C-alpha cells in the first residue's frame, strides 16, 4: 500500500442517503450522524417473512416503492395505491429474533397493524421489526474481512457503501439509457478522481473521521430495479458484467462501489472533502484467500 499526503483531497460528498427500512426507498439528507454501525436512522427497521427471514428487493422489487420517513419516533410510510401508514415505533416490547442472511439478530416486532399494512402493500405476509441493541455477526470463511463483529443496523455486509459519480458517468456512457445513482443504494455519494479510482481507496478521512475499506461492493439483481417504479430490467448488470467482473471476488464478482467501516462516531455533511490516507498499490481481492490479481 502507498501512503499519500493525508491532506490530498480526492473527492467531495455530493449525496448522503439513509434507508430507514432495509431495501425500501431512501431519504436524501444534508447532514448525517454515524458511528461504527453506519448512519443513524439507516436500516433501523426491516421487513421479515412470517418465519423471521429478512426480505429485500431481490424477490420483492415492489419494496423500492415503499417510501418511509422517520422523525421523533414516528415512522410514516407511503406506497402507491395505499393510504399512508403513520406508525409510532414500539420500543418497549419483548425482544424477538429475526434472521438476517443466516445470522440470528435481536428485533422488536412492530405489531399487527403495521404487519397488515405492509402485507397489503407487498401482497405477501410480512412483519415490520426494529433493531434492538448491538449484536454480533462475526462470520467465518470468505466474508470474514467484510462484516463487522458488532453492529446495530440491519446492513447486509458492511456499515457504509460509497459510490462515485465519475464511475456512474463511465457506466452511463456504455448504456443505451442512462440510470440514476439510486440504483446502487449508496449511503455516501462522492465526485472526484477517475472512474473506479475508488476501488483502491484503502483508508479515507471525511469530516475528521477515518474510514477503513472492507471490500468492493459486489452487485446483485437489485441494481436492475427501477427505484421509482419497482420495474425490473436487465441493466446495469448486463453491461457491468462485461467490464466490471473482477478477479478474487466472493459473490457475483460484478463490482460497483466500495464498502467501508467508520472508525467511530462523527458527522458527515454535503460538501465535505474526502481525503486519502492510504491507497492500495494494486486491486485487493474480496476473497482473503485469493491471490492478488
């Protein structure tokens, strides 16, 4: 790894997005508080099947059209063709257990009325649950470097996803119809550097807080879902697979964006400078057992 001058400014934050309910629509904000689990208010809730399994857009693309807002312990959700739900969050209830991609996590069920509303909106039985304190998701095997040992939010892999407008511009130059950044459901959007230069940003400083790279973000079919309508197509996965299927990966191998872990609590703001503290000299594979390409 190389260590450039810590004062080197790579990029600027142009977008901050929270996703109150995992896999539902995001909320653009100007300022975001965060800690080692990610942005406050991000993935604080999730929808589960009746047997407790986390739901996402992979099998439920309609989730993209559910638009939550969360203020002062009240969750308000809008959905096409449905009256909005205004739900006072239940915090003092017996803690249950949900399944987040194979890991048991503590949750607080949000009651039958919320379950009925979401079941109607998605046309399938489901329940709304909230986070319930810190829990461990320390996994062995190929994901061991990417997942936090402890967290509070219902994030799939790492606490925070960063994407770069320069990389989206490169991708859109290869597509017949350009797509917006919301397809990639990032928390932090930046502008700066060359296309996919962020692949090698090993350690960053933003707003006085340091961020360590967990790995490249390998993309799934959720990126093919129009986040405004819930309609699904074939792009951008088809095009990304032609030039962004990288060696030493774990899942799809099709990479766009970088996963990071904040070093502690802090605040991010639109316009913050992104400074490079450490750069990978070569592409680092997500698979810790793979040889560097």
